[in-house]
C-alpha cells in the first residue's frame, strides 16, 4: 500500500511539474504572438531625423540624409537668365535600421511635407501619394515612380525640360511601402540590419526638408526561441526529463534491490524457521511456539511504531529467542513432574546459551538480546543477569510479554492452557513486576481488538 502511495505521489509530482512547464510554454507562445501582432508607431523629426551625428536609443532608427551630389533646374518659365536656377534636386536616402534582436516583419513610413517639393524619382517600394486640393484629397498609389506616366493618374504634376515631376504642397504627404521582391528585399529587416529606400526631390534653392517629419509604422516577428519564458520551459523540461530518467533508473534499481532483499529475507526466514522447528520439535507440547511468539512480538512492535526492516528484525530476533534450548536435554524439557533446582538451573541456562550461539550472527543487529534477556523481569527478579526496567533491551521486554502469553495459552505436560480471561488478568496483575507496563498495555489492547 505504501509503495502504491509513493508511486502515486511521484506521478502527481511529475505531472504537476510537466503542467507548469507546459503553462510556461503556453505563456511564451501567447507573449510572442501578442508581441508580433503589436503595431508600433513612432514619429521622427528635427535633428534626430535629418542629422547623421545625432544618436538615437530607439529600437528602430530612421535617418533622412541627402547625398552630397546635386543638380539644379529652372522652374520659372519667365526667367531670362539661363543660369538663374531656382530649384535644386536632392537624393534623400531614408535609412531604416533595426537595432533589436528581433526581425522587422513589415513597415511603412509617412513623410509629411511642410513646404512645396517636386518628386522626380523613387526606387524599390511603392508610393501612396496624398494631395490636398479644394475638392478634397486625391490619393494615388504609384508602384514605381521611375515608370510614372501622368496620363494614368489625376495627380498635380509639372513638366520641366521634358521630365514630369509630381508637385507636393505643404500639408501633402506620401506613404512609402517597401518592396519584398528579390532585387530590393527591403522586408523583412534582419536583427541589427537595415534598408535604404531612396527618393529624388526638388526644392526651391535655399530651402530644405528639415521641417518635415516621418511617422514610421512597423511590426516585429519575434521567434518563440527569443522569449525568455520559452527557455525557462526548455530548461525546466530538460530538468524534468533528467529527473524522470533518474527516477525510473533509481526505481528500477530499488525494485531490483527490494526483490533481492525480499528473496534474501525469505531465505533467512526459512533458514531460521527450519532451525526453530528443530527446537520446537524437542518439546511436542510447545510445537509452533517460536513462530507464534515472533508474530505476537511483531504485532507489538508495529503498534509501537516499528516498520520496514526494523520490523523484520524484531520478528527474526523473536523467532530465535529459544534457540538455547537446543542444548537442554529432552528429559528435562519434557519432565511432567516438578524440576529439581539443578534441573531448573539447566533450563534457565538456555538464555545464556542462546545468547552465545547468536553472538556470532552478525547479519541481524543485536540478535542475541532476545535469546539472552527474554526471561528478565521488569522488577529485576528475572534471569540470567537480574536486569530491571529500562536496562532490559526493549526487544527482550516485548518478547517477555509475547512468550508468557503463548506459554499460558498452550497446553503443557504439567497443565492445561488457561482461558483468555485468566491470561489477561495474569498479565494485568504482573504489570510493573514481570512485564513492562507500557508494553503490557499495548499487548492487552491488541488482544481486546482481536489482533492477537
């Protein structure tokens, strides 16, 4: 029963730990999914956006830095000086850098204009152009501004030197959508990597875009393996698996040990019972006495809290308590009349002789105590040494009660057995004299409960 309880406890323990590990794994998956579905919006402007020297601590940084090379054109049709250029072209590189350990799954940015600009070209991604007019807002998406055909749209445009430019007034804006084709590969953006969309714009000479701002919208793609709870679950599962393997191996070893132990115990028990059978056979009136005393003593010990191997030891020690009788002559053991003093001394010597026989039996701890001291009395009037009270080994005090009970409950050559009532009365009367009072009370309780 105890083995089944321990097994159930182990199953519950391992199941509980596995449930916790699965909970952590589930929380990790939920956290990762929630994180990947979160849309991030950030605004960039001023020096943070337009200065290469300004540091940023954001997860994603955006820089709009114009290239050094530029050129100019005349936009005013009324100018008379062919060298009087009024607009300058800038190639702006919009560097978007991922500063995290997660992949940027997708992004777009909105560029709000605070002054008039003219879009000449853009590459890689598509432009969603928003132009405000008196009639409202006109929106058009141009997949590639390099292939722009003004006939396909109703956008506000101008033509300079045979080149069509899209006019963006203050308040107008564009939304840039990155390209994922194999040539551009602007998305996804790997950890610690970046992408650089480019737009060529004309602005009036002396003006620049530093008053404009960018709103970046992006989402991350975090791998489950990047979440700390995932690794907590993995480490927990590894420890759980190691624990399970150790438990199974240990359990198998313990089972093997227990089987060997049980087999050894059975051999010991059979050997001792065979030996005690020789002893009991010397006196047909006490046949089975050693086994009964061993069972009674074991019942007392169990009631007193003994268990496992200690309980087995008590049983074996009690089983051998009369082994010294092997050296007592049969005519004295079976004498029906009163023994002489000399004969009684020979009978009493079986305690010492038993202790001597068992003194070399090292497999059982203190095995000789039962044989040597089971005829000691609690009041000190017993033999062979006249020990009293707690000086008598506890196991001998247990055997004393069990031995006396079986003697009174058996037919002898010189008398018939007593009734249970008479035996209980005799034990009660001799508490504190022949018997340890506490052990006697335990024994009487077992008899009353029908356990003996």
